C-alpha cells in the first residue's frame, strides 16, 4: 500500500512555488516508487538500492528499467557507507517504506540511516517525504479472527528469519520517526502528516506466506523446516476462509512531509 496518492495534493501545494521538484533522491528505490517518481516534474533522479538480486528492489531489474531514461542513475550500495552519496544535496528526498527494510541490511541502523538520508536534503527549502507502517502489534487485536491470522502470517516470517540467522523487516511507529527527526536538530519542520488504513488482500497475505516459506528454507534443522511448512499450509487455509470484512483497514500506514529550513 503506497501513501503517494493520499499526500499528492498536499505535496503539490508545497512544491507549487518552484514548479519542478528539481534533483530527487530515492533513498530505497523500488519499482513502485520508481514508476511514481518518473511521473513527476523532475530535473534528475538518483535511486539507491542495497539488493543485488532480481526482486522488485534488486539492482538488475531496476538498472534495466532506467537504462535508457536520461538524468536517472542507480546506486548499488548500503547506507552503512557514509560516503554513499558523497556531498550531494537534493531538492527532494524520498524514504518510501525504507526504514522497515534497514534491519535486513544494517541491524539496528535505522537511526543512522535516517540521519544520513536527511543530511542529503538541501538546506533552506529542501523537502523529504517519508512513508511507513505502524507496527501491526500496535494496531491489530489478536482476539479478532482476521487480525489473528494477519499477525500469525507476519510472525511466521519473522520467526523463520530469526531461526535461520537472518533478519526480517522491522516497522517503526510514526511517533518514533517524528521524535528522531526532532532529536537530529537538522532544521526540519513537519509540513504535513497523514495516516490511513492498510488494505490487505488474499494475494498480499499469500505473498507474506511465501516470504516465510523462503526464509524457512534457510533453517538448518529439517524438522523445523517441516514444521514451518505445515504451519504455512494451515495459515493458507485460514487466509482462504477470510471474508472481505476480515480484511479490514484497522492496520495503519502513514506519510510525513518535512521541510528543511
């Protein structure tokens, strides 16, 4: 679920004085944010990805997608590298569901990533757009049928990654983000915030199960692998029994627009 459509009007109002977005950095480029950003009036776009694979965030597919687009470049690297973008400063910086993925590439690096990315925003009028999801355990209620299934699907992937010695996504609440921005003292003010419901579908939940199954393949113990597969099969049956009413919008996503003064 993307926040873009929900903040587009407010974002347009903020940028209308300049008419163009100027030089833009997407700090965690994926196919979704790439397609959205290429529809905006940009002077240039720089995208960062830490993944070498063929996923929606992988370097190969993204590089092929931008190969023939002028003024678009892709950086393969990790924000662990303090010189990833050098001294470059951008008119607009986008953190599109980035912070939740940091844990997979830089354990406990969320604070450092946020600081490094925000420092790349041009002072005196540069903008940042940040989107994220409120942690499900803060918005969903286990006594509800649909909530319990969603929490179990999410938890299965986290457990599989943990037992495989790998790392999963870690969502961060909006309040943490705002507090961190204030504590950095980089001169940012909050222009607008918006929260809205997350829309689950049978397909999206099956996708999360696929993630859990994929992570379970890296677990050394064969009995545990079989147990994970059996649990995934039971959860798949539960997903198929969920009604549209069960696939509610109590889970919350959020968007924040920041200006650097």
